[in-house]
C-alpha cells in the first residue's frame, strides 16, 4: 500500500510540475485513485509537492527574480544582450522565457493546491488536520495569484483542478478585482485554521504568522494602485498589528547575521523558502549573484548586479550597506568587477562549507516575510489610515532604523514626509528581496523612477507596468488576449 501510494504521489507531482504549459492540450489527466489521499502523510506529500515549485528555477531561484528584482532600479541583469538584458532595459517581448516560466510556475502551484482543496476533505484524517492542510493550500494558491495579478494583471481564475484541458484552453481572463477577491477569501479562510507552529513537522510550512503577513501585504496593495481602496489601509494596519502582538517574532540584533545560512529560521523569519540543503534542492542564488569572469576560481555566474547609484543612497553609518552590497571580492573593488558595479551580498555567505564547490549551488535560503517588513507595513498603513503618523508608527519604523545603526526619524513629520521616509526605509531594508518592483507599482512611482533611471529612461512606457501574456499561452488560447502595448 505504501509503495503504491508513493508511486501515485510521484506521478501526481510529475504531471503537475512538468515543464509544459498548464493549458497545453495533451491526453493526460490527474491520478486520483480511491486510496489517495488517506493519511496525514499523504497530505504532507501533497503539500511538499505544492510548495516545491517555489524553490525552482522557474520561480524564486531565477525566473521570478528577473521579473521582480532585475527589472527594478535596485538590480540590473549583467547581460549586454538577449532576453536577460531586455527585461532590465524594458525592451522585452512576450516570448521571453522568464515571463512564461513564472506564469507557468504560478499555475502549477494553483493546480496542485486546487487538487488538495478538493480531495483532502474526503481523506481519513481528523477534521483538524484536514482544515490545516486545506488552509495551507489556500495560502499557497493566494500567494501564486498575488504574483500573477501584479505581474500580468487580468489572468484566468481557476479554483478547481483542471481535468478538461480543451475547456481550459478556451478560458478568458478574469478582472483584477475578482482575482483579489479570491486572494482575500482564501487568506481569511486559511487564517482561521493555520497553526501558530506546525508541531513535529519541521519548519517552512505556511502558518498563522505567514498568513497574517501576506494578508497585510495584500491589503496594502489593494489600498494602492490599481485598486485604491482607502479602507484597506486600516485593515492592513490591523493585520500587521496582529503579527506584532503574536509575540513570536523580533528583530535579530545584527542585520548581517540574517544572511548567514547557519542563522536561518531565526526569530525574525516569518516565512521563507526551505529545502535548500547541502545535498538536495540547492539554490543558485549565491553563484548567480556573485560577479563572473574573475581570476582565482571563485567567480560566480554574474547574472545580475546592483548599481553604484543605489549604493550611494545609503548612509555610510547604515549597517545594511555593508551587509547588502558586495563591493570587494578577491582583493578587487567593485570598480574592477564586470560592469564596474557593486554586486549583491545578501545571498553570498562566504563562510558556508561549499562556497567554492564547483562555483555552483549552495544551501542559501530566501526570506519571503520577516519581522522588519511587518514593522514597516504597520508604520506605512498607520500613516495612511490616520492622515499622518502617530507614536506607534514612529515606534515601528524606528525599531528598524535603530537595528541598522541609524538615528530615529525626527518628530513632527507630516503625512507626506513620513510616507517618503517609509518608502526609503523599505528600499534600504528590503533591497534585493523581490519587493522593489511591486512597491513602485502600488506607490504609483513606476514611471517616475524608470523615466529617470539610466538603463531604462529611453525605453520605459506606461504599458510596462505589466508584463505581456506569454506568447505560448496565447498560441494555446487566443481568448486570453494580449496586454495593451505588447
């Protein structure tokens, strides 16, 4: 029985995680035999399968990083031509592989979680276990849709497992408001049943803190562009406060310590990508982020770098500056690196065992939510909800500044000045963590920033606030239609 169920899971995972489009028409179906899922072990395998895509090259380990980070003013692709260059320069087309890979990855997560949500209630697990695994699936489905709607705008809304691929290939895209409604419904339902901790199961699964954190960000985003729902500021503040009041999280004393693999899953970590160990699923982030074409055998792949312009926005007293930027390596300064720009240090960790091992993958993890961001959520939302900052907003942002070695903000700032201070603090604190593009969009600063940023000023156009619908999806389903401008 156990052997059969393991084979079923492997087939299930291969089908849902294939490199083909979720809409590609092939004679296949989901395997759903009567004896699967039955136990908590089955649910755990399904959850692991649903989460696995987050770790992959088509998501956070490369493709999504290009779309959300290397298409910002903080990070630029190091390529001088080709689709990697095009993403950073806003000369991309709908055929760029990273654009369709991220679309594909999100829908793989969505289909995996749809299967969990539909099948787990019929298992033999206790109702408590059904509730928590279904809630974890709803969290992941909401997380995937939250990326899709910010990257592509209107997308197909699929809330059931896809079994009829012919029908799926005729779907239309749903309005942005409907996508956000599904996201909010999923997270508000998941929040009821997700545990504070998954006892006895190891770290990394979506829990209550992760769900509240994602809800706070969703509310903040809905308060900004394009939804502009003013009431969401207060909801975002309340949700961030709930995370704070859990008493589970706090800032790590030394900012640089956050980025050491030995310190992963610290008291500041709320939700991060796991499974990147010395022997399995190792990440490419460290080697992709290290400058290439250097002597001595320690060079990386140099896929992206930061900019001197961004480096110079940091105060020299800000401890995040040295911890975030790679400005010296192998006796060279960044002016001697390829592209003569600083690279990214957060995923560097020179002390890990296999730093030089084939110059390749390492046991780096990536935080998706940490406590510092919740404090900044809280400060931002309070300022907007109340028409200006109060003592709690000041306290929240000053905790982040104090940890970085910076003085507290001056008292008496008006709403606009405090708003700019929060925006700048997010820039310093969350650099290179796949946040910047999304922030510029919701703050309606996208065009202003990129119209004045050297690599993009001649190419950026208003339609670049969204990426194009991938060409391969349009070939399968012309009903999708293309985003304006592409």
